[in-house]
């Protein structure tokens, strides 16, 4: 059954360029054509094109190489690194940002650490659901750029902006009404709820703004411009790092907001980042040039974005839901264990965020090559992403295995907390290679548009193996709470084996536009 499901990978057929741009009058905007999706996968590369993918001449003070480089030609590993390193750097900034919040929370006590971890689990559930929609947008834009259909890519961006706006309204409403009930249902202590609730309410607004930044950054990255989102992320993350302690502790003349100050700093900083990305899209300094002239809601295209993106949303959202279930299991062992869990999950993001960035870059590169009818280059893009990401996972694993106490003490000096957190770090470090590679596979497949297979693999292994095993090992063996990280390692290892088989099978390498 799984074999049959994974054999399809897509729930739709790839469009030819003529089909993609003929609907609703879009054909007036483009004159190019693209290879038919039924073309032989062994086809030779298209005839030599200008050095810039859209044929625009380079000019001093104009668009950079990130807006014009043709990623369907030249060395695959070099093109991947060209596209990936800004995304990896952006992911690293996100990790630093989250770790900084964790450090500041540690100064407020271990209950603040626990509250921060629980609140972020809820927020990530809602954000990953929206980010799945970005996967649909990314896959459609990357393939359109590879097929030289830039006007169609611009149209996709506008429709994705429409979806993000609708989702943001829902997100803010949930934050205003349901914050405390969502925390209480997990059986958290009053001390943890009092720390988490104000932070979580403000973060709902910040997450809505982050949705716009992720959507605009994803569009730029899928088109080949990963430098502009890096600049925007640098400004917003640095702003968050600088503002957070002032708003948390009331330094200088700022009011003291406690843990909620970190969320308020995030809201302000994300707004600045959105402005920078939007400017690049509106003025045309990137390959994409978004305009609201003649804007309308394209319901057939919105449906295609949703059809591609919803499986990715399920993948992300169920992962976050499963984390909340794990939180409920860990919470029964006390606040110290919950704080140790929250710290290790944030610490492992030093590995996972980098691999997510590498996977998205590989997916964008693969998508452009699939749009250009070059499946061999697309497959090589994912392979090289795994090679690059493995270096990071081995390095971080060594640090966590050798210096677990030092890493744990960096966040909080409580001896009992350090003892438990160090053990969690060492167990999870054993599975970091599997975690890293799974992230690259998941992000790569999603960004090429093959979103069904990651959903099936992740949902089945998480709910049929990882969660039941976490419960059994923690409740019915001498491992107690350490049974939870061991279950996570086992689950990730199984996912790695299935994804490797799916990658080698090649059913995700369907060419053409979506």
C-alpha cells in the first residue's frame, strides 16, 4: 500500500507551460514555451541560452547574480552552494535567535524555559501548517523559472500572498481567544502557564508577521535569489537579539515585559524583515517583479497551490502535534524534565535548521531543473545537499556527545537540570545524522512538489512507531523519561531508510510545470 502511494508522489499531473499560462488570460503576459512534461527524461539540455535565465543583461548597480544566474547550467554542487549558503546562514540566524530567547528565559527560571518550549511547540504547529502552503508556492515558482515563465511565477506570488493574509487572520484570532485553554489542556503547572501565556499571545501576532516574511523569502529563494532574504533575516534577527533583553528585563527606559518582551521584540523585528523582502519583489531588484495592477483572486491557481501544499502542511502540523503529545508525556516527570526536553529540542535546531535550509535550496535547484526537463541534475541536487548537511550533523553530534554538561549549563545552572539535560543531549546526538538527512529529503521533495510521499512516511512512522514507543519506554521500562529521546532516534532512523528508497526509486522526478 505504501509502495503504491509513494510511487505516485504527486496527486496531479505536471502542466505544460501553455496550459499553465492560458487560464484566466495569463497567456497575454508570456510568450515563452516549456518542454512537455511527457518528454523523455534522458533528453539533452535545452539549446544554449543567455547567461541570465531571463535574458536580462547584467548592469552595474542593477540586479545581482542571485537575480539572474541560470541554475540549470554548470556545476550542480557549485550551483547548490551558491543558492544554499545564504539559506543555511539564515537558518543559523534563526537558531541563534531561538537560543538567545532560551538563554534569557533561563535567567527568569526553569519554569520560563518550560513555558517557552511549550508555547513554541504550539506556535510551530500553526506555523508549519502555513509553511506547507509555501511548499506549493515554491515548487510552482521554481519550475516556472526553470521553464522561463517568469510572468507566471509573479502571478503565483500574488496568489500565495492572498493565502498568507487569510491564514494570518485565523492565526491572530486563535491567539486572542485560546491561548490559556491550549496551555491548560496539557496539564502544565500554574507557574509554567503564567510564564507561557503572555509570551504566547504576543507571539501569535509575531507569527502572523513572520508568515509574510517566510512567504516572501520563499518566493525569492525559489526564483534563485537567496541573498535578499538573508539580508532581511539578518536585520530582523539582529534587531530581535538587541531588543529582547531591553523588553524582557526593562533595561534603560524600556518597560519590563518579562518573557513576553521576547515576543514583542520578535514582532517588531519581523515587520522590518517583511518590508525588505516586499521591496525587492515590488521594485524588481530580484528575478520576480510583483505588481498589483490587474490583481484578481485566481481560484483555480489557488486550488493548485493548496493541492500541492496541503500534504506538506499535514506533514509539518502533525509533527508539531506529536511534539505536544510528547510534551504531555514529559510533563508527568516534572518541570525539570520538561525544561530539559525544551532545551534539547531548541539545541538540536542548530542541526535541523541548517538542514532545512539546505533541503529547501536543493528543492529549489531541483525544481528549476525539472522545469527545464533535466531530471538528472535535479536528483544530483538532493544528493549533494545530503553530503553538505552531513558535515554539519557529524560536527554538532560530536560537540553534544563530548560536552553535554557544558552545553546544558550554558542555559541554566541548576544541577538537577544539567544532569537530566546532558543525558537527553547525548541520546539525541546519536540520531542527528538521521534527523539531518530526513530533513533534507523532506524539504527537497516538498519544494519540488512531491509532497504526498513525505506526508505518508512521516505520519505513519510518527504515529505507528515513535509516539507509542515513547510512551512504552518511558512508562514501562527503567529508562523512564530517557525512553522518549530513544524513541525519537528509532523513528528518525526508520524514516531515513524509507526516504532513501523513495529517492533512489525516482518517482518524484516528474518534469514540467505544476
